């Protein structure tokens, strides 16, 4: 039952975290001239159009169940269907690409702050229970995990897109070629444990913020 409870607690913030992450990409793209995501109904807080069977349900579920069964902490990863962006419509191009890429992780940061604020309100008003406590903490941790993961400077992740747009043209072209090996590199980073080291400062920050709010 504890395993099912832990999964249930994380489901709501995880779905919102992934949904708003993708919707943010599409919304910012529309601000810079590309309406593709809007026309396809992807700039929405309805999670259904964003759900990817593997990335949104299976992978997070397996990771949550595994950490609950073993009692060990782990990396919570997940993703949705990528929002379609026609980069030719973005004006100015570099700024548009940079802001579109940044929008996803930024949305997770804002959501984490929202969950922190909600937790503080619950505590100050005394309207708090163990389930609400667990839910708000999960909301903070999930969003910091996803923000950290997506900021990894590796194409095709958001962090890779951001780095590409900050580099001079020739260096950007060469760096973007890494994308064809991106998933292989990502798997190696996960297996080797390097991804955990990269995410550690973000997780530490989330825990410190929670400690500050709780105590």
C-alpha cells in the first residue's frame, strides 16, 4: 500500500510538471511567430494531448515503484510528446529558439515555487495533513528534478538547445551535431552516475528550500 500511496502522491505534480513544461514551449513559440503548437492544440493545460505512453506513464511509474520498493532515492525522469515547433517561423530566430528552450525548465521552476508557496500557506493556516504535506513536497521535488534533467547541456534536451543558441554560428553547428548521439550519451550518463552528480545541486537546493519553509 505504501508503494501505491507514493505513486499516487507523485502522479498529480508529475503530470502537471510535464504538461506545463511542454505547453510553455508552445506558448513562447507563439509569442515569437510560430503558431504550429497552438493550431495543433498543444498550448493547453489539458494533459491528454501531451501524454506519451512511455515517457509520461511507464518510465516515471517504474522509477517511482522501484524507489518505493527498494527504499532508496533515485532520479525521477519523464517526458511528454515534444511540442512541434517550426523554427523557420521564429523571429528573431536565435532569441526565439533560446526563449522556447528556456521556457520549459523555467515553467518547472515556477511550479516548484508555487508548490513551496502552497505548502507555506497550508502551514500558516494550519490546514495541513500528511497527504497534503507529501503532495506539496512531491510537487517541489518533481519540478526540480525535471528542471535539472532538461537543463543538461546535451542536444536534444533544452539545455543543449540553450547552449547551441549561445554559441557562435560555426561552433553551434558543430555542437548541434551531437544530437544524433544524444540518447546514447544520455544512457551512458545515467548508467555511469554522472547525471546524478549534475542534478545534485538542484536537488540540494530543493531540499534546502523545503527545510526553510518547514522549519
